[in-house]
């Protein structure tokens, strides 16, 4: 009987994230958590001879969020640029999951056309040991460069 070995699960701390903004690559060492998902858009379709409602996929939408430590001014700079000039910056985020303790190797996914929904502009908190900020975003496309291997048994 086959089963997944605990050592082949991926540690959430084993990875890297990079932002490519206007051709500049920045390692996002300040990311605490990042998650992006693709949601299908579906239309309800009713047809003759069937009482139930069917669903047809009509597109998709990419959304995400990240929690970062409040140690970079990069996203505030992008928001200020939009506020002052109207220039909205889309960029790419590449996430590499790579746990050296696992036999499944690494996975590399790039979110293309990332656009921030909101940015914390200032933060003070006397109760916090480390300031953090939550950033929601959308993205327009996605590429998968490297896929995980099947776990070894």
C-alpha cells in the first residue's frame, strides 16, 4: 500500500518569492505569507428536458493576498506614484516552493500582471512586537515553470 511520507510534505518556510517591477527583480524576503488562487466564473444554464440548473465555465479571475513585515517602502512608493501621477504599476511575483527535506523537488509559479488593491501607508502599534501589513491583489495571468515530482515511496 502506498502512502505519503511526512518528510515529503512541504514546509511553508522553505521557499522564496521575487517581485519583478519595471524590469527590476527584488527578493521578497519580507513575505510572511502569500497565497493566490484562480476562481472560475460560471454562468447558470437552464435547458429543456432538465429540471436542474447546469453550469458553464465562462472565464476566470485571479486574486491573492500576502502578509508582509512592515520593512519595505516599495509598495507605498507604487501607491504614491499612482496617487500623484495616475500611473498604475502591474508587476510579476514568482514563488518557489523548495523543501530540501522532501523528495518531490521544487515548484515555481509566476503570477503575471499583479496589481495591488490597497496598501498600508503608515503604521504604528505599541502592542505589536513586529509590524505587519496585509496586501490584497489581483493578477491577470499565470505561468508554471517547474512542477513538483511525484513523491518517492
